C-alpha cells in the first residue's frame, strides 16, 4: 500500500496533467501503472479519485483536462464492476448482447498461436503481444487493438482472448478485462459498433508514428524507417525473418461484418 500511494503521489504531481495527450502513445509512460494495485485491492478507486479531485478543486468536469480524463478512466473500471453485478450472465461466459450468441466464430490453431506469440505479421499487434509476454502488462490502447484484431479480423471467440489476457496480465481484473473484450468484440454494453473495426496499420501510424514502440519489442525491425516499419515489404520481411501477415485485412473485415449481420437476422 505504501508503494501504491507513492506511485499515486508521484503520478499526480507530474504526469497526470499530460494524461489526455500522452495516454494513447504506447512508448510514453503516460499512464499511472496503478492497475495491478487496483486489481488486487491494494489501493481503491475511491482513493485515487479523491486524491485527484484534491488537486482539481474537487471539479469532475472542469479544470485540468488530464485529471478529468484520468478520473473518467477509473470510473470505467467501476462501470464494468457494476455491469458484472447487475447482469450476472457476463461473469458466466455470456455476452451482454444476446444476439451475438449466434455468431459463428472461427477457430484456427495456427492463427491463435501466431497471435499469442506476437507473430501475426502486423508489427503493432506483435509488439503489443510481446510486451504482454515480457512485462505481464499491455498499454490500454493496444489492448483494444489486439482484442479487436482477434475478434474481428481473426473472427475468434472473444472468450479465448479474454482468458489468455487473464492468464497473462499481472493487473488482470475480471470485470475490466471482460468489459474490454466485450467492447472490442461488439458483444458488450456500450460496445463498439460491429462494423467499426480498427485497422492495425492505421492505428500503428496514428499512435506509434515513429515506430519506437515497435522497435522496442520487435528488435528484428529496429533498423527500419518510420515509413516501412508499420507494414514492411515482403522482401524486407524475408530478409529480417519477420513473418508475413496471417490474413488479409480487407477480406477479414468483410467476413466479420457478414458474420455479425447473419447473427442479427
């Protein structure tokens, strides 16, 4: 608890003010990294919110943008706990959106292994999965990108990804993890529309523009420039022994939309 409070104090003294601008860039230490302490109950969301409010004149919707956004993200944790309590089915392996029970998920062991091992051929996905393997943690933006790739492009059952994250994350929190996976897979409450599918290459260019995060976790790509690192050429992949893409983004997107449309009808 002493360490958790020390991390909280240091974060609120400096970095929280840049949270709105820094939180989506995975190479920056723009988040508090308090999630393991929150997940294990060492520190409470209430304590975090109270300490943040103290330096924002107890304002929830005015004042420092970074503080407001940080509190907002903590509230999401509480939101998903409330969903779990109010709708017990989500803690029993059921989707919040009942119609999605009819989705015909695919299963491909080779694709599943490639995703787990960070060998999908999409650098931003692979770097995220390798961060998970090495740190037991993954940047939140990349959790969404990796989960949406898994459930939409790969069209694999969200419950498989949810379970793997819980096995791998040192900050694994059932309700937050379940809520995040159901949001990404468009099976949950307030979920992303099923036709909204992140393009991992676009996400990579937007949030890791210079490829610094990719280079940190995929050393075989560290000498590529920022133009090529997000989607290396086939020739460069062969030269660097980096895998080809396990799927076609356009075709897999259409496949996912069709699967959701079929479940709705």
